């Protein structure tokens, strides 16, 4: 049995969405069970032989400051859900709650893996090949050193190898051009480190990639700092939403617009499905001594179920062991990078 702990109170919609998604998930995973974490009165209506309620007395609001979530709400559904991993009751946790609070609590409770300075958020972006391009960091770390980006590449490679079943995923470094001479000093130094790691057999480094390569599916994994990654993520979500709204409104306008919409509907609908953020929901918090997945706060039951599926797949395929194995393999270079940071 794979056991997931679910923060049922998190997100914009709370139990109305999370419980519906949990039922859908259980109906398709006979070898999984869920720990439903939240206020007992809000979860009392849910009954399933492979689910049980774990009581929490507080809820982290979407606008709660990190300090409040971490120091004052010690019995929140978010924290209790993550503590299930530490206690050995669950192999992974899923929450749609406040991203900053989730990262802070997860890092405090689970601690960071040896060899990793900062956890990172890794998620999938839709590409025109019909699959997804994994990117990290998507917002946890705004200012990153070359050594941090190297660590992200190692972590992300393990994630892609597990969830996409690619033994040696290709890694691209997001830059303003493919040429090695382009980019700031951080990017140039990172490129050198990634090439060194590739020569040592730690990574399958493709080289520099540009923004359009995210959607072209040029590489399996793209590494960047959290500022750039979060901008790319929001742009992708905005595009998907705009296409959805366009399709919805196209049949309510003039007769000519309706005819054009009818003729192009199948093409636009297919593209909408490809970029539908619900198919890619569920970002992994990598670098922790435990598996934690972050769902989008506005996720509906389909999107939240996707996050549950990704957490299940990560636990089922032993993501933590794969991450530790890759860190151990790259340990000499990672330790050298940490030494250089201290010296600097």
C-alpha cells in the first residue's frame, strides 16, 4: 500500500474540491490509502475503507505570513499532513495551500537532504510534443548561485527519471541564447559546472536553451532560478486560461465569429487540452527528506487528482532513493561547490 497524507483544508476551495479529488483517486488506485488531514467536522461526510481522518485544529490561510504558519499554527492541517511523513505513517504529502508556508513547514519538519543547500520547486510545463517539460526552480529561490543551480539539475534529473521513466533525461540551462558566451556570470559559471557534471557522468547536459524551448520540448528538464521559473509558470497558466475563455466565448458572438469558431474548434480544442494546466498540476518540493507535492491553489477536483497521482507515482517508484543515489554519485562536485560557496 502507498499511503498519501492530504491537506484537505488547503487551497482556494478546501474540502469541497480535495475530498472529491480524493474519492476519484481512490477509485482508480486499489493499492493506495489516504490520510485525510483537516478539521474533523469538515471531513466527517467522507467515508471510504481506504481512507481515515487525521484531526487538525487549525488551517493555514492562503494569505498567512510564513511566520504565522510556521510558528503560531503548529497544529494546522498543512503541518500535520507533513508530519505524517516524518512519523512514517505516509510516504508522501499533498497540499494546495500557501506555497511559502508549505515550503517553510516542509523544510522545518523534514529537513534538507545532505548535499543540498536549498529545496526547489519542480513542475511540468506543457510542450507541443504532447508531453511536459519539467522546470525548476518555479519560485522557491529567487537568488541562486551556480552551485544551487547544479543541485537543482541533479534533483530534477532524479524526478524526471522517476515520473517520466527516462533513465538519463536531457538537461537544459535557461539563458538568453544558446551560445556559451551569452548570459550573466552566474549562468556562465553554471554552464561550466553542468558540463563538468556531464563529463563525470552525473548529468546529461544538453546546453543552453531559450524560452521557446520550454514549449518546443527541446529537453526533458530546464534549470533556472525561481524568479524566472515563476514568471514562465504564470505565463503558461495565463495562456491556458485565455484559450479556454476564447473557446467558451466564441459561440456567443456574431454569426461570422460562430462560423470561424466552428471551423477551428477541433484544432483549438486539441491545443487547449495540450496546455490545460490541470494535466500538469502538482509540483514537487525537491531536496527534502520526504516527498511533498504542491497543488495549485485554485485547482479543481481534476487538477487536484493529478497532483495526487504524481505524488503516488513518486512514492511508488521510490523517488527519494533515486534522488539520494544521484546526489551520492555527484557528491564530489556538490561538495566542491559547497566549499567554494563558503570560501566566497
